[in-house]
């Protein structure tokens, strides 16, 4: 887990996620996750 301080920090890794963060409403709870696909030998 990594705590980020700015949207710019997120956009360096994922511009689409950073765009979504800009649309968050401060009085609303937000939860997101990542789907990982694993190959038969255990690599993703």
C-alpha cells in the first residue's frame, strides 16, 4: 500500500486513475481495487 499526496503523483503511474480521482466527491466514500490475472505458473 502506498499513500499518495497529489493527483500528479498518481498520474505518473496511471493517468486514467488520476482522471477518476479528480472527479471524486469529498463527502462520498470511495473504494477501488485491482483485478490481478495469474498464469498457471503463478506469474502475473
